[in-house]
């Protein structure tokens, strides 16, 4: 204890600029990491503003901006000091990159570091090579200094500026996607003006920036939020109805106007939303961390494959609609079968045991043992589409899967929502909070957990069945651990037990990496960072349910010092 | 009245199910072994080969399992990223080996070969220890008082972060480990087939495990670690630096994993970013088998798992006519994990760990 206290004393009596230097060093480590791990060179292939700024530069600039922001907060009081601190931190961070360039140009480190290529150094020095080694340091100082300056502005200036930058980045990312459908319609002139084939045009970037700042300022002037909050409840409800209709229209009609690739992506997102809702019952409500979700996904997918395929391994050639209930039912039965033995064990052991199940099913699906029934690595092919339409029909492609998944997701959400407030749902939440207390209240632990596990399994089976129809085949290599990890990450990032959280989580974690191939090879890197960061700073998720938020943010005077914040899964 | 009957019925069906589960497993093991042995397809020499292979594999699992078990003992958390620490060690050893091979030392003569392996292991230990200490500092220490699932999820995050960092740094391809020629040669014994690499693996694993055991039981730092595992608050009152004891635990466990990474890679001659994941889960299985939190238990569990995995597929499954039973060796390992968790969660030697501490 005395050690800890003296450490704090030392920290406070340290030189005031020590914190700034440390922020700079940290920023440098992050920047070098971004380069060497390949994020900067890979992202550099995607321009944000055509011909000017790439996503790779943006990633480095973001590192500088964060360093500047953090440095300004650690600087001694005073505006000049804050800006100087930002510039200093940025210069230090940039110097790390300069050092990387110098070392890399003098000694060839590519034998060890794959990404440390001349292309990377050109990127960092804007094409000047060794002679331009000072460029990252200067650029870092300028960017971080500017960020520090912005961070000490009053919020009426700071927020619009930040919004403008965010809008440019987001629109730059989506430019290619938005441009293609716009080119055919009446908006083709606008599209050509704003978007190049690979990002915003410079003019488009300026316009976006100005428009975003303008709307933000306007919104603050008109006090939209405050006015809505002041409205009587009846008028607020009247406003809500058109918003819901607009939302439904976007969800239902917009996909039709975008291309087949986009439809494929959102069909996948809808599928993961569906599975997320399923796991949300198991993990979000009952607190059972299931890392073997893919096992039930596989059961559902193979069930649909076997029952519908007219190919080699098909056994029934049923239509999709007759097969899909069986996918859910058989997955549920598997859930009961696998769940019964293991649900008595403690939370963290359960996670590893379910992980083991997932691996067992994965290996069995590809093994020679089951090859004569499941086709091994070659799998079951020719799974028919659920709705048989001519190829030019608007439901021909992945669109129909999108609507089916959406309808199923809505169904699952409804079930989960109604169950949450039922006797069973409250029993689940009680178990999640404290198993011992729940048992003392007369809740049968194994039975109640089993129901949650079986429901989660059923919805995973449903997801697997729809997946096999989406892809048109099921092969053993589709049964991978990352399916489980995707779903778990969606729920953790979105918020345990929260229904909107799952939608947001799936859109971010599935949709964004699928849309941007550059991002997709680093998706699990981001998942890892996201999981750690969420656990450290926001364990309740981005859009938490009310109960979870309350329990994870117990006011300090209520919680006994040193006691666990809550007892969930610690029973 | 009615609901009580329903409850009684489900209780009966659950215990009945568990019994049926046990009976099926025992039947598979007994009948499968009997069938395989009576068919007489395999000679005694084959079985000895399998057992020796299992011994090498098992001693590596035991080395990795030590890290799981010590961290669980002191923090009560499953360090999911431990498999990646193992993989990082293998990568460290790889680059050391490439350097040594370029210097012409790796295969110059048996003496330099042995020295090279020692250097590779030292580099691997350094890499693994550094990473593990960083991970502890960044991802685990702030969550020490959170509910149990939260550090586990952070550990899963750390595991993916490390995997894909290595994928980014070194690419998705599989690196072929440089060959140390001496290790590939057979030991000149007439009655068994044995390569030097197996001898190296088993001997170094046992030396390291013995060293670790003495470290934990005999040194002052080891005593501090055991005291903190027993009760953090009391240990702090006794003047023990709790954070230091925890970091030391991570460092020591990671050093063992790093060494295991090199040994494993010398046996299987390859390493890539995902190569730590499956051995990691298996070593966790070994730790649970032996009784998690228990150092001798982890060693025993590792050796046991190695044998089960090496002999098991042939012995239990071949008799039933299962095609290519070796594909299913991981299934046997994971089934054992589930079985131990269900029927004897305290493991073989696990009576030391009680519920309140874990």
C-alpha cells in the first residue's frame, strides 16, 4: 500500500512536461505499429480524397490528432502551453516514424518485418525517400499542434469542426458505393461533381466539410434536441411515427436500389443480427458465454443442406420452407444434448467447454468419418434458393435472403423482447446477476440455463440454415471459430442484453469490413482491440440496456470499496 | 405440487443423462480398445512409437499448461491469450534460428547446434515474457476486480489482437522452421525408434519444470506468489508487493510457453500466426485435467493429454473401423476437456483449489 501511495506522489511531483513526452512516445509506438503491421500501406491503397489523401495517411493523422488531444490535456495550464504540448507530442510521435524511415533505408529489415518496404517509406516521406525523413516529424507536430489548438476551443467551435472532419472521412469511405447507383439516375451530375471513382473529389471534400459544419451549427442554433425534449408527449409521439416510417422505408426499400454486392453484404449483416439476437438470450440475458455458437450454426446449415439439396448428399429435396423449421428444431435438440452435461459448471469453464464443442463439430464436419453423409471438405452443393423466381425478378439475388433474415430477426427480437420481461426472463437475469441468490430464490439453475442455451442454439440453427441458402452450399470450411467470435463480439460491442446494440454491432463489425476489403484483413485485429477497450472503458457496450448500465456503473458510495462491481457469473 | 414433480423429473433425467453419457464414453473406450487390440493390426513397436510421440507432445503441453495454471491460481482468470504467447515465442526462436543459420552456426557441428537451440530458447523466452508482461499491464491489470467474464473477454480480445498483429507483421503464410540436422537423426538404440529432437524436448521440458517447481516452492519470490494466490489482501498486509508477484507469475509462465514454442516448432518444423491457438486450448485442457491452480497437476495433466492424444485415436477408434482416426485426435482432446469439466472439475490433483478462491 505504501508503495502504491508513494508512486502516486512521485507521479504528481514529476516534471509537468513528462506526461506530454510520454503521450508523444506512446503516439510514436502506435504510429510505428500501424506502419509495420501493414495497416498504413494497405489502407493507402484506398484514397479518401481522390488524388490527395489516402486512408493510410488518415490513419497516421488520427494517431497524431489523438496524441495532440491527450497531450493538451496533460499540459500545464495556459493556451500556449497546450498547443506547444500538442506540437511537442506530435513531433516526438513523428520522429519515431522518421527513425523508422532512417533505419529502414539504411539497414534492410524486410527479412523480419514484411511491411517495412520502400513503398512504406515513400508513403511516409511523400515520395522523397531518405532525404525526406524529417517530413513525418514536422507533419506530426503540425497536425498534433492543430488538434491541441482545436481541443482547447470552446465547444461551439470544436464540435462543428470535428463533425466536419468526421463527415469527410465517412463520405470519402462510402463515395464509391454511393456513386455507382447515383450515376444512372437524375443525380449523375452531382455524383460526378462530388465523387471520383475512388473517393471524394477535392471540391466534394470541401463541400462536405462546409455542409457538415453548417448543419451542425444550425442544429445547435435552432436547439433541435431541446425543443423536442420540451414538447408534450403526444406531439413527440406524432413526430416519432414519421421517423419510424422513414426508418422502415430505408431498411426495406433502399437495398433494392443498391447493387448485388451491397445486397450480399446487408444480407450477411441481417443474418448476424438474427444470430446476435439469438446469442443475446444466452449471453445477454442469462449471462452464459457461449464460444461454440458455430456448432449450432453448423447443425442448422447441414440440416437445410441435407433436406433440400437435389445433389449428391441430399436426402429429401424438400423446399427451403419445410426444411428451415427443422434446422431450428434439430439445432435446439443439439443444444439440449450438449447443454445438459455442461450447464452445471461455472461461467468461465463453460465458455471453454462450449469452445471445445465448436471445435469438435468443426473437425467432425470435415472428417472422413462423416464424409459419406456430409461430403467432407467438398460439402453439400446446389442448395436451392428459398423463393424460386426468374433471374430478372427483384428478389432473384441475395435480396430475398436479406428479407428472410430480416423477418426472422424481427421475429427473434420480438421473442427475446417478450421473454425478457416474463417470469423466465427475470429468472435469467437473476442467474446472470448472482447464481447463488437466484438458486436461493427457488430458481432451478440447470433447467433455466438450459432453456436459454436451447433458444440460443435454435436461433443459431436458423441462422445457419439461412446462411446455407444464401451461399447455395455448405462446406466444412464455413464452419469456423470466427463465426462464434463474430457473434460474441457483436454483442459485447453493441451491449449485452440490448436489442438496438446488436443491430449497431452487426452493422459495424460485419457490414463495414465486408464493404471495405482493405479493412477486412484487419477485422480481427480491430475486434481484439475493441474487446479489450470495451472491457476497460465501457463494459456495458455502446448501446447498453438500462439494467446492465446501472449495474456496471454503481456509484462509488454505494459499492463497498474493493468489492466486485457486480456478481454476475462470479457465482 | 405439480411443479415439484416436474422438477423432480428433470433432476432425474439430468442425472440419468449424465450416467448414460459416462456409460457411452466408457463403452467406446473399452470396446474400441478391445476391438483394436484383438484385430492386432498394430505391432508393439507401433504402440511404443505412439507412446514416445505422446511423451514429447505431452511434455510440451505440460510446459504451456504451467502458465495457465499459475495465472489461474493467482488471479482466478483464464489467460486466453497464453496460446499466442507460445506462438510469439516460436516466432522469436524462428528469427534467432534464421540468424544463426546465416552465420553458419546452426549446423556447423553438434556443439554449436545445441548452443544454437539454447540461444533460440532464450530469445523465445525473452519475446514471450515481454509480450505477456505488456498484455498483463494493458489488458488484465485494470480489470482485476471486475466480474469474472470481463477479464475473460478481454483475454479473448488480447488473443485475437496478438494473432492478427503477428499476421500483419509477418504475413499469413506458414514459416518453415530451419532444420537442425542433428536433431533429426535417430538415437542409436536398437529396440526403439527415437529422434534426438524427442530427447531434447523431453529432457529440456523436465529440466524446466523441475526448475519452476523449485522456484515456486523454495525461493522467496515463489513463496510470495503462493501467498498472493492464497489471499491477495492478507499477502499485501504481510508486506508482499502483490503487483510484482502477479507480473512475475505472468513472466514465468510466459517464459515456459516461449520455450515450449521453440520445442514444438522444432518437432513440427513450422510456425504461423494461428499456430498457438489449438495447442493453447489443449494446454488449458491439460491444466484443467491436472487440477487448475496446481503446478504438479499441470505437468501430470500435460503428460496424460499427450498420451491420450497420441495413442487415443488409434486405440479407441480404429477398432470401430473409423476412417483416418488421426483426424479426430483434437476431438479426443476436447472431449476430455468437457468430460473433466463435467465430472471432475477439480481435476486429478485438484483438491487444493476450493470454490471460494477460484
